[in-house]
């Protein structure tokens, strides 16, 4: 049985005060959320402690948006896995296309981060996906298979979530056609040694398309950027209708 994981990625949004305000609006909207849905908020590092203190044992799981592979050291600006677990994080996004594009993440550093996260009990959400140019050139499958091959070397597939995020669909409102997302996710699953790894779709997921996305047989959840910033819209996504 594959787990359903719906994760919000707040990117570089929300001060601590704004994060608390979100929580106050969001938590009451989860009262009817089916138990089998894992609800995750991947927030800026500075919001983790505040949220952790205010979750009160509820069903929201906390996540970060990156982690360094070293335990300690002279790595200015980086955060280690034990710093994240100490503060209550359970998940961490790794290899988001914005990290790859703007901050020079490579498949090698993504692989190191995945292994470090798992060694400390964090569940990584590994992001893979193609650019528009790569899709138009018919390279989608090759690009993604190559990312998986390099990123997953010696990675434990029992403690892993993968997000298929076509880069051209992130933050653009240009959602990947649901059957196409389902097809690519099915192909991703065929590359794995554990077919039960939850595989999310990410890219302009909104309240008005989540029901159709989650109706697809291969899709096990969503990674949600913009629409996770408002309690009502993220709650509608988490409470998708089957
Ligand atoms: C993301 O941040 O991973 C994402 C998919 O963003 P959005 O939902 O805004 O497209």
C-alpha cells in the first residue's frame, strides 16, 4: 500500500508571525482530513522552531527545504540533518529545481544530501523533472532517468518520497496534463527497486485541479508551492475529493 503525502513548499515566504497566523487558520481545517493522508509543511529554516512548538502533537509533519551532507564544519549558510531533527523536522525537500537552477546543486550533491538526511531519520522528498526545452526535444524520459540513476546511488528506497516536477509547470499556472503526469510517474516507478515509494506530482497544483490529479492511479500526492501559502487553498488540496 503506497502512502499519500501532500506537502507544501513555502519557499522563501512567511516570517514566524505569518507562519503562526497560517497555522491558526489551517489546523481547524484538518479535522475531517482522512487519516491516511500525510500532511507536510516544508518551511523556511527560521519558521521551523515556531511551528514545531505550536503543532501540539497534531497531524501536520514539519519539513525543511534543504540539508547539508556534513554533520558539522565550516560551511557558512548551511544546515545539518541533526539540526533539523532536533527542531522537529521529519521531511526535507532535496534537489528542488530552484536549488539546481539558482544555487548550483548537482546530482552529486543531491545524492550526498539524500544519504545524510536518511542517515539521521529524515524522509527526503527528492525532486526530479525536465525543462520545457528538454520536453520539446523529446528528452523528458532520458533526463529524469538520468537524474534518478545518479541521485539514488546507495539511497534507501524504503524512506523516500519522490516528486515529479516538470520545471515548466512550477509557478507558471501551466499544469502538466494529468494523464501525462501519471504516465511519467508510472515510468519513474519502473526505475525504482521499491515500487511503493510515494511519488508526488508538483507544478501549479491548485484547489481546482487537485481532485483530477489525485484520481490518477500512479500519483500518490502533491508538492505544492504557491497554493500552500493560504490556509483555505492548501486545506482544499489536502482535503481533495475522491
Ligand atoms: C514547488 O514549489 O515545488 C511548486 C510546485 O510550486 P507551484 O505549486 O507554485 O508551481
